[in-house]
């Protein structure tokens, strides 16, 4: 019965790309922290936008619920099927081509299954920066980053994924393809429908490709690790650094003593500070101009106790 039902999917994506049974689907039905565990009718792995569209058309006609899945690093159960085995998982992993790199427009057009670290590397290899960085960047995918409107460590300076995208290609629930892969920054025509799909976690369609913004590569980076008394200190320091350094401020992450202890215990890392503090801050400044007088700015920011370590030029 299930085999009959799934045979159109085998025709669309090839038998090797329709996975059934708990052994083959296990990596797709459980989340990264093993907190959410479900079952799927099948895991389908399309390799082109046209295949995604055909799969969605089939799902629409057969009234089969669909769970899109990227790198499955979302941590909140959104990427795993929890509907009692009636859903199909559409994995975007095979849709991982770079379609276009335009260094004059400073854009890269990638398919949704491209791993974030691949895009970061591609940008760096071309003397550019793609400024999204998360702990999961070696596994999460651009489609997942867009669908969760991921933030990352440079969000203060560059914004979340919503601010890093110029255009999207999306397959709608009935299989229609919305092609909005625009590169133009000054695109002031009509409604900007792409924003409906960013942060929508796959509820309105499947993102299949995106035009992403690239930025100049930083050539000087300064990192500080500070011990502070409480979060109010962090806000005061934030205001001061922001005043002095403005757009050069990228990362500003607060860490509690408890979190620090966990990292030291489980990741075998040593604190860069000799003394212990109730809270810590990790601050990073960067600039494409190697002559930027960082250290002068830094030295007037805040009195001790905190240490400051200039990073090597990247
Ligand atoms: C160590 C670690 C650190 C992290 N740090 C951060 C962080 O700093 N900031 C942050 O925002 N998140 C963070 N996350 C969470 C997670 O990595 C991000 O949310 C990431 O963007 C998810 O991408 P993914 O490809 O794994 O998506 P998945 O987990 O596979 O999917 C996430 C959601 O998007 C939907 N989806 C996936 N692909 C598509 C698509 N192509 N079209 C439509 N819908 C789709 C899924 O159905 C699901 O609802 C972290 C996770 C880990 C494990």
C-alpha cells in the first residue's frame, strides 16, 4: 500500500532518494540533541528545484504533510516529523550548488542545501566576507538559516539572515515556483514577498535558492575577553564600545560563570583570565582597513579588570 503510494516519488527523484524504514530514515527523524524523535512515511531527497516542485505537487494532490529539512540543527523540533509517521521529510541536502558568484555586485547565488561553512569559505577564497556565523555552521544549511532567520555572532553589525539576502526562489505548497532571485540592491518595485518566507520555518513554502550579500573581508580584528560584575556592566560597556567604535563592533556576547564552568569542564578549555568573575564578555571589532587604530580606541574603553588580546590579521 505504502509502496504504491510512494512510487510517483521514486519516479520524480529516483529510488535511491526515497528512504523508508526506521534504519534509513533515523538520521532525519530525530533532532540533534535527541530530544525530539518521530517517524516519517518517507524521506525524499530532491536534487533540483523542478524535483522539489514535483514532490510538492504530489504532496498537495495526496494531502500528505511535508516537513522541509536542512542540516537538522534547529534544536527545537521544527525540522523533524512529529505527526505520527504520516509526513514526508523533504531533505534539501542534495540541492547544494553554487549557481552564481558576482564579485562586482558582491553577491553569491546558492541553493538551499549549501552548508553555511561552504558559503563562508567561498566568500573568503574570493576576498569577501559572508558574515553569518553560528556554532552549527559546519552542518546547518542556507535554507535552514533563512527559514529560522538565524542570528549568529555578528548580528549586531550585519543583522540576521533577513538582512543578508537580496532574493529568493521558493516552491509553494501547490508546486508553483516563485522565482525572485534578484541581485539588485535598489529593488523598489512592489511588494517584497521574500520576507514572508524568511523565519517562516517552512510553513509557507520550501526555499530552494537565495541571492546572498557579500561584504569586504576584514583585515584587522581585535578580540577582548572581559570579566565583569553583572549584566548592567555589560550594557554600560556596550554603550561605550558602540560610541567609540560604531560599525566596527561585530560580536558582543555575555557569558555567565556557570556557562564558563561548563565549557571548561566539557571542552577542556582554559579561561584566558587568571581571576574568576560572575560574568564574562567576548567582544570583537573588525575592519577592512588594516590601518584602523583599534588599540588606541580600546585603551580608553574601560578600566581593568579585563584582558585584551589583539588577534592576528586574518
Ligand atoms: C551549536 C549550535 C549553535 C547554534 N547557534 C545559533 C545561533 O547563534 N543563532 C541562531 O539563530 N541559531 C543557532 N542555532 C540553531 C540552528 O543552527 C539554526 O537555527 C540554523 O539556522 C538551522 O539551520 P538548519 O539547516 O539546520 O535547519 P533545520 O534545523 O533543518 O530546519 C530549521 C527549520 O527550518 C525549516 N527549513 C529547513 N530548510 C528549509 C528550506 N529550505 N525551506 C523551508 N523551510 C526549511 C525546517 O522545517 C525547520 O522548521 C545553533 C545550533 C547549534 C547546534
